[in-house]
C-alpha cells in the first residue's frame, strides 16, 4: 500500500501530549505515521515511541518512515485495546503520553481494497485487520433485519434504519450483497427522495460508517481502552484522543469527566462512601477542533474532535 496520509491536528496533538526529550509515548493508531514521526522527533535523543496498529500495512509503512529512528521505536501489529499486554511484553509499567487517532486514513479508503468507501467498486469487507473473523458482507447477508436496523440507527444515527434493513432483507433473498456498489444501491433506494435531496452527504454514508464501526467493534474497543489506559499513564502523563464520530467523542468526554470527578456516589449522598479520588485533570474543557486552514488543506479533518487530559499525581 502506498501511504500519503495527512495527520489530523498533528500540532495540537503533540502540544497536548507535552512531548519532550526522554519521554515514552504510545501512538495507538499508526496510520500513515504522520503523528508518530512528529512525536519521535520531539522525544529524541533517548525517548521511546511505541507504535501500534491492527493493520499490518500501516506497521510496515511506519517501519519505512521511521527507519532513521530505529533505536527509539517499537512497532507492534495489534489492536490498541491490548495496550496493557503490549506494555507487559515490553516490560514497561507506565508511559508519559498516549495518543489515539480514531479516524479512517485516506490510504485505507483509497488503496486497501476492503470496501471502506461506496465510491469505489470493491468487496464489502471493512475489516481494519484482514485476519478478523467477520466482514461487513457477513453481517449484511446473515444478520436479522432487526439487528441491521439497530446497527444503522445506533451506530450511524440513520433516520431510515428500519426501512433500509427491510430493503436489504428483500434484496438478499434474490442475491447476496457482496460489493460496495450493491449495498450503496440498496440504501439509496430505501431513502425517500425528498429526504435524500436535503442531505449534504451521500445517502449511503451513515450506513457504511455504522457497518465499519460494527465490523471492527470500535465503540467496544474504545470503551475498554479508556478504562485501562489511564492506569498505564505515569503521574503527570497525558492522554489525547482524536475522534470523528459523535458517539466516540461523547464517550471520551464522559469518561474523562468521570475520571476527573472521582467520587461516583449518588448526588444525594451527604458524604462520599465509594472512596474514589480524581485521577485526571481535563485539559480541553472545550473540545478542540481543526482550523479552517487545515480543513481546507485536508477535508477529511472536518469532523475531527480532540480531547486531552493529564493524570494527577
């Protein structure tokens, strides 16, 4: 795969991560290695970058981009949800900063051949890790229409989820839906013309996004990761998450706020009985968004939202 990924909000991310010489930093989603390169240059000469990606192509590309910094990097082909096990294998108890960019890279859309976009005629796959068990085609062709409707509504916030699911059920009785084009056609045919005409995006966009999230269990992975990542930050360490979906951003916001609050007792309790202390200080009280200049240079950054927090001593 030939990568040309433009890192989203790189300068803001590096600033919030507080990268400095000697620090140990984890880039949980290498992608095109744009963030990783910026980070490793800041932590030289004796810092360590741990780069993770579930896409083997991304790891291979990062090895090439970061070759000049070989002694300062450790690149891992894995899902970032396994960060605790990865650090254990590396014999590292805690790190100084953690970055997660939850976006789909341009290269995965354009060159992976896995059907992330309905604008290209490709197999309906959508697996970030090609070795994962269930593809988008498997879900579309075997899941009940009720489950499909829930996926489209809950993960894609699609108004016509039920109608689209029923249309898929009708189509697959005559033929399997195995390509991006087939699925996009079914979705477009299910949405009323008046509604489709009002949309600023293609009618198939939300369904494709919802399927990708479901195939890769993205919300489940993020939920588990956020609970565990804080435990592996050193005191004063920073965590920065760049999300592109309202459900992801809401989860990050709520989790950071919960860690910053500490006590989880019901509001009516006169005194705290749970004993939980605040663990984080939220650094982005107002979510950080890309500049107009960045959006102009990189339209894929338009929906990016960055939140950061610091671990308390």
